[in-house]
C-alpha cells in the first residue's frame, strides 16, 4: 500500500492545530505540529516533511518568512499556506515565493486532503526524477560486472540473493576489483531501487570530516561550519549507503557507526537531538578485517553487524580467463567517447595483457585500454602499444628475480613511481588507481619514498 504524506502543521491556534492533526492522523497521514516558525524549523531539521501546512499569521517570524527559510533549507517540501480572508493578498504573494498552494479559513477538510495528496504526488514525482537523473548520469549500458570466472559468478549469485533482503552486505576484494559496481547492482535489484544510492570512501577523509560527511553538522559546530549540513545517512533515507574502505575507519568513528546501525539514530556534529533514518548499509574493504580485529584495529561487533552477507571479489590475476572479455568490453565502452581507428586488439597485444600481474585490477585494465586506444595509430592495438602504456615493465618482459606476482606488483609500482619523478598523483593516474590506494600499497611495502 502506497504511503501517505508526512505532514507538518504550523499554526499558533492550538485548538485548530489539535483538530487538524487528529483528523489527518485518522485519514492515515503522518503528522507533526508546531506553534511558531522556530519550532517548525527545528522539527524539519530532525525529519523533513513532505507537505507543510503553514499559517501566514504566526507570532514572531511571519509565515512568509518561514516559507522562505523552508524553500531554502528543505526545497523538496511542498508548502501550502493557510490564511484568513484578511491575508489572501499575502497568500498570493507567497505563491510567487514558491508556495505550492493556499487555502482560506475555514477550509473544507476534504478539499485540504485533495490539495495535500496533489502536492505529495508532485513531490514524489520530483524525487523520482532526481533519482532517475542521478542513475542515468552515473550508469550506462557499460556499468556491468563482466566475467565468467567461477569466483565472479559466485559473487554475482550472492549479490542476487542479497538484493532480495534488507541485511547489511560486506564486499571484500582488492582495490579496483569492482566492489562499488556490485553494491550498485544490489541496490538496483532491491526494494529500495527507486530511492537514492549514495557512496562514501571512508579512506578519503580525516576523522572529523568523515563524521561530518556521514552524520552532518550544525551551524557553528566547528570553524568552517557556516551553515547546517545534512549528512549522507540523512540524505540516503529509504535508500542505500555504500561505505567504501570501511577498514580505514578509526575506532572512534567505528563506535558511532555501530551505534547508528544498531538503533538507526544519530546526531549531527554539534547537535543535541537524536535523529532517525532508514537506510541499508552496503560496505566494502580491501583489508583483512579478521586480522585487523586480532590486532585491535577494527571492532569485532561492527564487523559482525556489517558482515551479515559476505561477498568476495577475486583479483584480476586470479581470473585471467576473463581478460579477453573485459578488454572487449572496455574497447566498446571507450569507442563511445574516443575518436580512434583502433577498435580491436591484436593477438600479441592480448597475450601482453594476459602476462601482466595487474596490481590495479580491472580498473587498471580499463585505464590501459583507454590509453592504448588514444596512443595507438593502427587499426588494431599492438603489443608494442600495450608495452608502451605499461612503460616497459612486467608486461614487456621485465620480471623481478623471485618471479612472484606480489613482487611483480611491487616492482611495477615502484618503477612507475620512479618514472613519474616520485609524484604520487601522476603515478596513481598512470597505474589507473586512486592516490589513497597507492599510499596504502607503499605503506604495505614499507617503501621509503
């Protein structure tokens, strides 16, 4: 059964407010009420309403002033002005400021419900349009998980099963294996598919900024907090939140995330009120979390809360049979945006791709294919083109002494870093990985850079 609108009634006439709330509750709406503007804005800060019934003649801030604040801070809420005959002209003026409609007192309850339902329908339509816009701007026919490897097929089967539930999912795998693509697939096939999918890389923020990104902050909460900001757990309400690199969270943030997962409640940074939201958390990590738990770097209770459904994505070096499929996939994808004659791979170029250890996994393969298409001059991409893009390292025949894949990866990364003069940003781009991943690799190698 479709849900009814969540309504906020703002009117200083207590008897009318009580009557209206009782009748709307009886008709199945969710209803809150406030007697003046500040109280209304506080309620909206905790839970934004779909429709606001706003009296023009309020004590303190006028209804028109409150309307302007709502339009600025809660643009998705539809505002219906309630007015007496003496303020009809003001109500008409408020329509120019963004009010959805107005009704004069005394109004017919049936007519009010019709206006509320119409406003709510338009609000839902706008939300759906925004979701579709985000979906089509981020996803395309190429946003697929390509692979026939048994490990990949098992991951896809687990994702399909997880989509039908509402449980937390933990996706593990090296950087560049496609963890976010799997998370998006789960969201698209879930009951939350028409709501937002928001993603956050936990490794990209320091603690105070990560907490603000997750839970939002109040104005004045810290030096640069010049305005109130909702966090992703609030913005993703009824949808899915993808927390990438969850293993890089500090113990302090882990405790706050655990509390939120257990109760659904949170506080903005600098806030004193508990807020509630309904989201599904999908998370991912490239780290060995059981080992991190043993080393007391990750909470075991948070791990069990996140790891209800576990999905592992194999690195590309373990699924070399998928390299031709992936290469063809990326050739087609890049052809849509690159003007080039090279739209195929020669057999020896494909052999070069199969020989390479792929420290950056599928993301690096896509980067190499795109670069080769841009730089090659023939009808087909040759082995020399691939070798040039890989800067003459492992794929061109240079192998480390112990011939292990781990050492090949290490040598390749350090050679690329040296070729870029020690510039980690340029080296990361050459490798087809993000800077944080490169820093993690260098830290793991204990390289002195």
